[in-house]
C-alpha cells in the first residue's frame, strides 16, 4: 500500500473475484526484495583459516574449507582435521572473550 501511495509500480495479479464478481487486484508479497526494506545481516567473520574461514550468522556457525583436488586424500583429510581444530579453538576463544 505504501508503494501505491508514493506512485510507484506494484506487481500483482488482476482477477475477477468469485464471490463479488468484481475485478480485484492482489499484490505479490515481494516486500523483502524491494529496496529500503529489511535486509538479512551478513555473517560475522570469526577467524580466517589457511584453507577457508569460520563465520557466525544469526543462527549458525559456518565453517568453509576449500582444498584443491591435486593434494591427495591423506593431505586433504589432514587439512580438514587442522581446520576443524582451529575453528574449535576460535569458538572457545570467542566464548572466553564474551564472558571475561
């Protein structure tokens, strides 16, 4: 309704209402995609890892590790273990900083 009052275009559907038999307009619910509306906050970077990063969103902790295929399985598994342990230590450090 705010967009109509400002004279902006509104996407929606025109149809004949089956109860009133009149032409009706129903706007699409696209408010979250229009500029000036609420935007999701970006995840906060907790720690930059050698092969990826650890971020914290509003609901999740996100660990991303990207390893080239030519390193081999054993080396890749070792990198995953190291990244997971570094991420665990970073989360522990973050918790300690919050409480101290």
